[in-house]
């Protein structure tokens, strides 16, 4: 299935306030029901175990309403892992929670090298062209101390068929346009791994999660060194 870049309506702030609210509600349901929150939680827990860290700072890029990192933080707190979150988005109007929030370009992160333990994104990578995704990964690797987390969709014909089958569940016409567009322009695991390698990741872990979710960890350093440091 060839990748087909397609502008998404929610990205352009198209639609009435009610349509936008409906689309955001659809997105929250997708992340809650179909593995979005769980995927990021699994990736952070993997990093915490590997590094032996129970306190981690995280920059969430294209954070929007920040629902995913906030829900992950709540879950991890019950496992004695403290996640300190900073949010970043391209527009202040997108940020529901303005505390510890920054408005900036994801391709030119306004932070010094190694400012955060982790840099994370959820359902952002597929919006970027291969060149822009590579640039984002470079910036994220520069800004992190430990790893970059990417939680995104997998492009696959069966995934696209499931999206169309789910039309009755969508409450907004924006979702009915954007959901199939997202799958068509998403990356395959092999494509993602190649791009993260080109961006300079020392080591990459990439796994398929529930219902065509991709979870990638782009480590800044070699895993054997991180594990030895943890010991």
C-alpha cells in the first residue's frame, strides 16, 4: 500500500467549533479504546526498567489537549514512576492545559541539547513528510538525554478497511475525512526504522501494538551502556 500524503482538516482548523470538538472527542476515544494511551505507557515503562529510573522528564510534542501524556502519568504514578511533563504545540489554542506549555515549531525545538530525559509524540509522525520526520527525529534526539518515543499508526490495507468500518462510531465529519487520510499517509515499521536510523539514533526498538499501532523507541545511546549505568 503506497503512502499517500493527504491534508487533514483538523490540522487546518477547518470546521465549526462543534465539528472540531466532535473530532477531538473521536480522537480521545481512539486513543483510549484502541491502544494509544497503553502504547505510550508501555514505551515509558520499558525505558524506566532499562535505565533504572523512577523519575523522568518528558517533552510531549504536538501535545494538543495533552490527554495521552496526562493519562500515562496517572497510570505510571500507581507504579511508582514519576513523569514530569512539558507540552509543546504549534498553536496556543491547541493546548487545553497551558501549565508547562510551549508554543513552538517541532522541527526546530527551542531547547538546549539534553533538556529532557524523553521526547515523545503521539499521532504526529504521520503528518510529516519523510524529510520533515527525519528533521523532527534529529531535533528530538538532540533535545533528549535518553530516548525519543514515537507512538503512531501503521499503514496497512486492513487498517484502512477497519477505519471505514468504524464510520458509524465517528461523531464528526472531520474524523470521517481525517481518519482514512491518517492511515494512508502513515508509515510502515520498516520505513520508520530507516528514518530513525538516518536521524542518528544509536539503537531502535520498534514493536507493533494493538490494532495497528506502532511503538518506537529511538535510543540516544547504546542499550548496553544504559543498562550498565542503571546497575
